[in-house]
């Protein structure tokens, strides 16, 4: 693809890095090869971890607002190259151009957030029970952060981690998905430019390791990786979590989702149908926040289904770089086969399937599928990374909430209603059990300002906004005695 050489050169990537290696990279647009990335061997992963650790020793003493300046410069580089990076994301992942650009924008947003944060890494002051003492809580840099990211948000999820980690004083070693190394190399090149502008950023502050499982395992097992942030399947998290815990490292897991929506009888059906289309069919169902299960009130079930089927029929499936396209290809053959498998199982469960066909004969384009199921169970309880929407009827809101919560995952959720009681009930303590609960918007497409992540098998981690930064720092409780007495806490006497 001629485009690639131009994009990579404008983004500043050395040609050798992506043409001379052994890792073949294909675009899901037509399956053609777009690069051969150089792969890190064990010695080079080791060198990058050691480099990051050395960088940590210097970076932790740089004042946080100054660290923020580096992230500001990086955000500027992203702004200047948003179009090229967004296009590269589309080519490497198959998401439509508008979403590729959105991903680059999400990186810019988190950089802005982190720059402000660099002056707000606040701790508490705490009242001491002892005279002449004060207590406070300080947040210190934690150490090297390892990031393992997935193909579907190949660069934004890294940036959520990296922007926060860098202002918190932590270097980052990044292992991107083997399916999307080119965007990682491009982002690393942009970071290098920002670091050069910054002037005295230590070498090793940000590095990328390209490779298979072994490279990821080295990050998981290395005690110098103070925090391992991993995004991917629950199966991956089940391995990573205990291994990091075994060395008492910290992990931040963002794993599977099986996100649901409830359409109540009072909902604005037009708005709900549009939101469902974006969150279930958009990104070809390959967001961890994609809508996968829909509970529709029985009174409006037929109306909603006919609207959805009509809207689905008009979705343009095709080349993600074409501005008319709304649904690009699945990432690869494996994804396509998993979709087929899920639809076969749904059929065996008595599901009524609309859509889901293979479109064209090159690559893995599919029509998004709607599957009407009578019973909530079986394949609908599993996350299939494809545009399949399972639809169910419900009678009472309690019933809908119970079904929506009756899966192993707990990432995102939503309700469509104009009834304030229903909306509040859904987001209450006994409502949705997910990390994200929305009213009158779909479960996907979160802004960076909130904490992102979920409960249960989603892994419990929180990234991005709010106080997610605390995971990247160590908390220190300090008690300072500024008197000449030595009173002991809890009134203990010990007169030696
Ligand atoms: C992911 O799919 O791993 O909320 C991240 C969203 C995006 C991030 C998705 N902002 O859909």
C-alpha cells in the first residue's frame, strides 16, 4: 500500500523499523501486507526495561509540572499529525476514518488532561492526634509501567496509560498487539520528536517492544515493572493478574466486556435506535465497550425491532477509508470465524438472525447481525468481538437489570428512558453492576475525563480520567514531629 510509506515517513518512522523485520503486518482492508516489523529478542526487551528503570531514577526527581511540559509537547505533536495518525489507525485496524481520527483525538484529550493533572497530584493533610505533629499523604512516582495493548484501540489505550504515567514520574515500556505494530512505531516516533524538543528527557522514558507472547511475559514477570497495565481478553488477564501478583507487582486490568442496553417503554425510540447502531455495529463490534445485548420492553419490542432492522439494512459496509462507510472489516480471519461460530450457536439456541453475512470476497467484511433470542443464556453470555447484537424482551425493569447483570463481565451499560425513576434506578447501587452506566447514550464511546474500566471479569482496573492517576503512584503517609516531645499514638507510654 503506497500510502503507508508516505504516512510512516511523515510520522517520522525509520523505514527499516517496519520493512526489514520478520513480523508480517496486514491491513484488514484487503488482507495485503503493509509492513514487516522488526521484532525484539529477549536481550533487547531486557535492555529496554533496564533503560526504563534508569530513566525512572532521573525522571522521578523532575518536578511534575515540568514532566507535564513533555506531555504537552507530545500532545502538540499529535495535533500536528492527527490526520496521518488517524489514517494509519484506520489502515491498520480497519476502523472507519472518522473513528481513526477519533482515536487520535482521544490521545490528544488525555494529553491535555495529564498536563493539567501535572499540577494537581494532590495529597491530603490529615489531623494528627499528637500535639506538635502533622500528618500528610504524598504521592510519589511508582516505577516503570508496562503496557500491553490490544489491536482495537492500538494507540489510544496506550496513551491513557502513558500520559498519566509520564506526569506521575513513571517511564513506560509498551508491548502493542502483534496485529498493530505500525501505529505503535508511529506514536513512538512522535514521542521521540516531543522528547527532543523538551531537551533533557532521559533516554528510555518511552519504549516499544514488538514481539509475541514472550516479550509480554518478560514485562509480566520482571520486578522492575512496578505496574503492568494490560488490555485484552479475560483469558489473558487470568494469566497476567496472578503472575504479577505472585511478585507483588501491581496490575491494572481492562479485560472483556459484554455490555448491555435497556430500552424502556418511555424511551425516545429514534434516539435509542441511532445509539444502538453506533454502539453495536460501529467499529464492527470490536470495541470492548460495544453493545452486545439489548433488553427491550415488551410493549415496544416489535416497533424497536423493525426500526433496528431498517437502520441495519442501510448501514454501509466496506472500505473504512471511504467517507460513506460506517462499518469496516473485522480484523482477520480468526475474528470472522469466531463470529460464524457465535451465530451458529445462536441459531442452535433458536435465535432468529438478521444480517451477519460475509460481504464481498476479499478480507472479512460482514453485515452486522441482530439475533432475537427468547432466553437470556448460552452464547449471549460470552463476549464475541464482532457486530452481533442479541435482543431480548423484558417485562419489568428489575427483570431487565437482573439479566443485564447476569454475565461474568462488568464493563459498560446503558438505559434509554425518559422516566427519571427508571434512569436513577438503573444507575443506583442495586442497578447496573458495571464500571460504566449511561442514560440515553450507548455503552461505547466514553470520554477520557471519567475513570474507564469495569468490574468482575473485566478486571477491576480504572484508566484514563478522574483519579485513575493514583494507580501510577505510590502513596506515602508522612507524620512529622515538629515539637521536642515524643508523645506516642493511642496514648501508649514508653519512658525508656
Ligand atoms: C477499548 O475498546 O478497549 O469508550 C477502549 C470507548 C473508547 C475506548 C474503548 N473511548 O469506546
